[in-house]
C-alpha cells in the first residue's frame, strides 16, 4: 500500500532548515503540495535555503493544482488548499503545524502529522537521532511548547532503552 501525504509549508520549511527534508521521501511514497504551498516556499520572505530546495524538487514531491480552491475561515490559502488536496486525493495524512489548520484537518477527518511527529517517526525508523534533530529545530524560529519537546525526547529515550 502506497503512502501519500499532503504537506503544508510549515513542516517542509523547518525540515529543510534542519537538513531533514529527505526523511519525507523515506517515510512516504509521495508528498503532494498545492501550488499555494509551493508559492509560500518560493516567496522572497522564505529563507534562501528553503527557496533553493523548492526550486529543485525531489522526485517524491509533487506540486498539484487544487481546482476551485476555497478559503477556509481562519486559515491561510496554503493551509486551506492542503486540506482540500488531502480530501481530494484521499491522502493518508496531512503534514501541518498550524494549530487552526490542525483543528480544521481533524474536523474533516484527516490524520495530522506535525514537524515534531515527523521527526519522531523518522527516529523510530533510525533515520535521524531525535535529540540532535530537536536541537537543530530549537535553533530555528519553530514554535512548540517545551513540554511537547521534552515529551517527545522522553518517548525517544524510552524507545531506545534495552
């Protein structure tokens, strides 16, 4: 069974910044993004590293047009299009960090995975060392509560104990 997910800009942005975006191609068969998300990642305000990454997409990344995109109250266009694309493609999940976007995704019955969850999955598969990945994430503008970070690190410690 192939695993296809749809990504919002946030997780891609931060995974690129911490040199972890390649885990996506190992965790999923395909990652779809709507045009609006591609445009966010290409925007002049995005870090040059993120712009360079999206301008040379990996084979597992596919930019999709969302026909008749609809705005969803409280969400940016990229988030709204990502949710619509996930529903249209019956994706296994949506990669999103924004709290309002995550709530909307759950209301639509979608499975949501955030940046920290992606890093945990990658650590479970031996693709990254979670403490180092979290340290790199902390050096960015990524916002998550210390409690969530510490809980993820504790789960990782428990998992690695013999």
